[in-house]
C-alpha cells in the first residue's frame, strides 16, 4: 500500500513539474577536481534561481564542507541513526548553498536496520520535492555502494582530465555503469585543461568510445581550464565562481551549467519516475 500511495503521489508531483533531477557526479580516479566542480556547479545552478542541495557521498574523505568553509555539526549518519532530524543535518553556507556532509559508516548499507532504511527513503522523498537538483558528490572510483546509488539516480556527470589514464578510467567507469543501466544519461566534462584543443579532444574521445564500443550516446557539457583562481579559492575556502566571477574557469562553468539545464528541455515529462523506486529495490536486496 505504501508503494502504491507513493507512486500515485509522485505521478501527481511529476505532472506538476515538482520532482528534482538527481545527478551523481563521478570520476574514474581521484585528483581530477570533482568536488571542486560539484560545489561551483551547484552555485552556478543556484545563481540561475534553482534550488540545489549537494550530498557528499565521499565517505571517510568527504571535503565538500572544507571547500565551502563550513564546519557542520552533524552528518547524514546522524540522521540515519535517528540521532538528529533531517533538518539538523542540512547545512547552508554563507552564500546560500545547501548541503549534507558525509559521515563514516555509510558504506555498511547491508547492516542498516529497517528503521535506517525507512529514514533514508523518507529523506529522499522530502528532498526530491523541495529542490530542483540533488547533486551527489561521489567518491573516486567505484564501490558496490556507490555504484548502487549511481544506478538509481537520473543522470551522471563524469569528470575527467586530459591525461590518458584519467580518460581511460572515466571510460571504464561509464562502461561499468552502462552495463548495469543501459538507459543512464551521461554528461561529460574535461577539467584542468591547459589548451582548449586538449579539452575538446578529451571529451570527444570519451564520447566516441561510448558510441563505438557501446552504441551509447553521451552529452558533452564542455571543459574547464587550468586556472590559478581555483588554487586561490581553495585556500580561501570559497567557490571560485563567487570569489573570482570573471576568471576564465568561472565563465566556462556558467556555460556548462547553462548547457546542462538546457539538456532537459521537456522537464520531468522526459524522465521516468525511477529514483526512489530504484533506490528501494537496490537497497532492499538481501534484506529478506
């Protein structure tokens, strides 16, 4: 009965255009600037008048709060364990971006109690109706838990650099996800680019490989240049988009955010009601 009632409610919300787009931001390896991309991309969307929440899923090594210069008192773990209400683990930094910090222990999903599982679903039910975008900043590489969440979300943004190893790892990550969910929508971004030609070449190579070997189309969002503004902003614990709005990388980020928003021209009507349903199915396996 609960599933039927939820499905009906989500259909109504979908018809009203009220469901968030859920996006996992991933990379094949660490050190590509994924979390920095996430925080600045989120601000780009926010400055367009969108309601955005970032959920740090880089368990044990999460750094979203550091990049934003915020020391949160509670994490998602505190909510799942019933120690804090959802409102207490949702943080807002000075500029207005909303986020939930990561917390140790979230990778032991199979050990979650029924109450913790219900709280997870309840949280995402609420967030999906309160925000326009839910961004999951995933840890580098692929783990069983991270792949399960990635499979559940609507879309995936893949971050790579121009280095051959980074491109290869990014392709391997996309191939792995594709084999689990052939319908997944992929967006590509090349980061830390020294020359424009290199940036275009990197994302084009990824797009070509997906098309040739997997017959899968992907959406190229663009590339971000290597820029000292990033280093300075990290030291200041402020997003470079806000600290240095006229820097080349900030201007490119705005273009990428524009292209991403436009990639969903039909709004929720072009997307299945799948996020919560997939999440329930995935996390329910093996629970009896």
